[in-house]
C-alpha cells in the first residue's frame, strides 16, 4: 500500500534519519494494522450462518445454489414450477425441488397451517417413486384434495407424465424432457374442494416436508475396501443407504456430490479415497453407532448444506456433532471422534531432548475458559424448531474462576435431545481440561506415534493434535490435555422433554359450548300418549360464527353412537326423540359447527341422572305392528315365489354353469287325455370357488280339466365364505275353477353376521283371483345391534288363548281389541286411565285425577 509507505518514510526521516530498515518495518506495521481493523469491521458486519437440519423458507429463482441434505430434515424446497387449470382454475400444481442427489424418501407426515398432518400412501400413477394424500383432506369417495407425488432424484428418473398431460394446452407447460434427474423433488397437486378449503376457512396450504436425505456411501459396508464387508460400492449409488451418522456424513461431504453428466463436484470438497485417512473414519463411524446406556446411538446429526458453503464450517458442524476434531495426518484428511482411547505410549524425560525449547501451559487462563455453557438443538416434537438444552455449569468452577463466564454452543444439526445434551456436557468438560503443550521428542518416540492418538505424560492423558518435523527430521508434538472422564455419561441428565405445541387458535373464540348437560324428559302427545326424550342444555354462546351445536349420545354400556344437532345455538336447549328408547340411561357430549371452520373440541361426556321414561303403548305398538306387517308381506311374497312357478320353471332354476356338480332325477308319470298324475324327485349338488350347495326337490302334481293340486317339498343346504343356510320348505296348493287354497311351511337356520338366525313360519291363503284371505304365524331368533332376540307373531282375525276349561273365559284378541275377563296385574305402566263413559280420567304422567258429574 503506497500511502503507508509514504507515511513510513516521513516518520523514519524524522526519527531515524531516513533508515531504509525503519521505513520498511513501520510501513509493514501500518499496513497490518489497517488490514486487521478493516477485517474486524467486515467481521462485525457479517452475520454468522446457522447450520441446521431445517431449511425454513421457500426458495425462488434460478440463482439458488445447489443444496442437499445429509440425514433427515424439514424443508420447504425451491419452487420450480406452477400451473393452474380446469374450470375456474380449481386445480393447480407446484413443483418443489427438495435436494440435489439421490434421496431416500419422505417421512409420513407434513406440516400445514401450523399443524402436523399424516400422509396417506396411495398407489402410484406414473413414474413417481411414491404418492401420498394428506389425512383430513380426503373425501368420502377416497379423492384427495391435496396429492403429493415424490421423485427421489435417482439417475434417469422418469418425467411426471400427469403434469405433462394437464399442462399441454396451457401457456406454461411442463415439458416431457423435464425429468430433473439427480434432483429430489415433489409435485403437489391441489383440488379446490369446498369442504376442505372454502367451507373450512383455510387458504392455500404452505407445506413443510420432512425428507430422508442423501443415500450415502459407507466404506465399512464395501468389501473392496480394506476392513470393509458388504455390497456397497463407491461408484454405484444404488447400493448406498441413508444414515444419520456424522462421520459418514463427513466422509461423503469430503468425497463430494458430483454432477451426473460432467462429473464435477456440486457440493463438498471432491476428494478421492486416496486423499482420506480411512482408518480414522472407520473408528469415528463405529463410535457414532455405538449404543450408550440409554439405548441410543452415541452421535447422530442431520444437516442442510449448499454448494456455496465454506468447507471448513460445514466440516466443523459434523465434528461438533460427534464432539470431535478434524485432523490432517501426514497429508491425509481424517477425523477424531469424541470418545476415550487407550494411550499408546508414555512420554518420559528421556524422550524429550533438553537442547530444544518446549512450551507448556498446564492450565489455561481463566479468560480462555467458560464455566456456564448453554445451547439449543432442533426439536422434532416442537415441529423442528430450536429448543433450549439444560445449561451446564459447576459451582466449584465458577468459584475457581472468580466470576461467572458464560457462553453458548448450539447443536442445531442434532434432533435428539439426549444426544445434544450429551454433546453440551462433553464440550464443557473438554474446555475445563484445556491444558496445551508443544513438546520436542526423540525420533524413536516421534516415529512411533501419530496424530489423533493418546499418550500419557506427567501423569495425564494427552491427545496428539499435531505432528511436526523439520528439515533435519527433528520431531515436535503439539499436545492437548484430555481424559476418559470427559466422555463418561454417568451423571449426565437426559435432554429436555419437549411438549408438542397445540394447534394455534384464537383464544377469544370458543372451541365448544359451555356448561353442557343432558337430562331425560317426555314429549306429551294427545290422550296422554308420551314419548321419552333427551333434553340437552348449554350456556347460549355470544359468538355469531357458531352456527350449530352437535350432539353425540349413546345408551350407557353400548358402543353405538347417535347424532343430532340444534341449528339455533342461542336457544341454550334442545330436545330430541331420535333413537331414544325408554328405560335407558344415556351418555352424551357436544361440539359446535362454525363458519368459517376452526379448531373444535368435544365437551366431556355427561350422564343422565336417571333412565328415560317408559314409551307410550301406542308408539311402541305402532312400531311392532309395522315390523310384523312387513314380515308377513315378505312371507306372502315367498309363497308366490314358491308356488306360482310351473314345474319346468322350478326345475330350470338350477344351473351348473361355472361350477362343478351333479343332478339326479327320478320321475313317475301317468297321463290320459287331460288327466295327469306325476311325481318328480330331483337331487342336486353344486360347488364353485365361492359357494357349495346341496338340494333335494320333490314335486307331486295331479290335474284334470280345471282342477289341480300340487305338493312341493324342498330341502337345501348352502354355504359360502360369509354365511351358511339350511332350510326345509313344504308348499301345498289346490285350485278348482279359480278358487284356490294354499299353504306354506318353512323352517330355516342361518349363520351370518347379521339378520335372522332361525325362523319357523306357517302361511295360509285361500280365495279367488278377486279376493283372498291370509293367515299365519312365524317364530324367529334374530340379531339386532349385536344383541340376539326372539319373536313370535300371529296374523289372524281372532286370536284365542284358552286353558281348555269351560269355567274360565279365554284371552281373545279380536277386531283390534284385547279382551279378557279377569286381570291380575302387579304394576301398571300407562299414560292415561279413563272410564268407558269418560266420567273419570287419571293422567299418570302429569299426576292429575279428573272426575266429571
């Protein structure tokens, strides 16, 4: 710098008589001082880069440096493409480049709207490696409002053909040549589903992906490398596997991530295996994988790096993640892991030449040591945000130093709190030992040791951090004090327990109704006929965004749930008879419906204080009548289906198509003029992959002119994968000039998950084509809501129960009335009792008695 030379000449002339040596010394000092001052100013302006397992911003543009992920991390990626199509642009897609290189895959969850959402694996539709939907964004038909297609960045990966097809007619096209080989990326396709976006009050989601990063080369698993064993090969990336081992990360960073075509180094140092001290790496990798007493690996880490990063800083992150140090051993690059070693030699006075100077500092200055160390790590439980570790400090060290000396070391490349806490303690202990020495040694001793090894000297353990030799082969060792106690995990507390954050909500808005309760009640009808009901109550909300209160309730002791809702939340009460039966205790809870949608929660379960009231006779009998009439209609239809077909139609109903089986038939027949007498007996068996059937049918027929009689008997056994059925049916019919009489007796037993288990039914019918009369009965066992029940029903104009004793009148049901002479009843459950002439009424529900003159 000429200006400093001129200033130096003036000073030398005034003080030293213009000495050339003085001019040179003063000018150099001024230039060094200026460079030092400028460097300090520049350093103050620079913000130190934080290396972490999280890439927290969406990157845009073409000048984004290449980057990749070692381990597992959260990323938004670089948006490389956007397109929208369909009516009203209700479909759109984005392409996000997550990392360079061949990556392993996505973790099964993403983050959106400040919450965690699970990914649902779906069948692939093209060249993608995996395809996912997002839980909570899939409708009842299985259609995903958000679809994620993942490409892992392998060489020669195929194009996303769907994106090519849907953008073919757009101005912004995804080309058939856009394969992004060597880049791990996702295609996020969204369908603007009203249920998930507009009605839910949610906008376009900003997605954070959790990526399992680079597949990495591990020489321990390569049988072509000395000491290795396995199928991995350095030049075959398809054999590599993902890892979180810091030493494996460090080796792969030094080897570098290379471009697929040119082979130039994109990320890392681009060294060859010949430039690396593999012996130290083997040791470091094994140390990292060693399990500690808590069952976890000793060291793990993950790190995002880019092609613009400083190699020294990146390597330091990997070193810190294993509490170690990088070293250069005789020109080869290696690493020393944070782990105890067995000293290889003892340095004695005889090994130290007395004619050469040594520099020893057994205890560093207090200004060089700290006694209070804090730091942070990246917490997965906290949605991959930084969380503080437990500070490490020792009161005895603070007292020895005279005051508190605090600093911090962050381990944002570490996601396990226990490992991060262990690292923080190790760095504290390494700092407190801190002795340093530069010691000349004899050739005999110096040639027997090397960098990274431990020796003992003066009763302490020392790490050889540097090995020097001059032109005369005089060897000097640079030593750093160490100890096996530094790495002892006894007494080190586990890392902090992080509670996952709750989804963000506006605390001024209710997430459910307040003071919810449920009670039993009755709905009064005409003539005292009442129906049991549930009465829900709550404090009316002062919130117009709450549009409904939803109730979920069940009979106590059962699992079936029922639902109802009140669309006027300000009422504060709601009564329902929906799925409410008499004599039962109910449990209920409630939640809300809001517009726009937001976080909602259910109230605690509440229980009715007493069972529901008894349902009125009219309502209960109406339901039973409907059930019985429906069943009798089914029995009549069975009679039609069984007796109406012709003999040939009955026999033709059986087919062996698509099955294996056999049919045997015997027939007796006599015919004269229009008179016919016939007996046909047919036995059938049939089996297929889904069903087995055995059946026997006998048909007796006698007819002459307009008179006919027929008897049909059928016995069937049928079985498939879901049910088994056995039935026996006998039907008789007689017809003379249009007047007919028919009867059907059927017994069947069924084994199936639901429905009728066993039924015996008798059905009679007689009349003409104009009118007929039906009578019959059935007895059945059936399963309803998981409970087995029994039932008997009779269809008749007059139903009698008699003891066969003329001294007692029978019980009779006739013309819609139940008649009995004497009743001996213990308890009467009724709504209203009244005399036939209406002179007296007893209203049991309201507790009133009315007497009229």
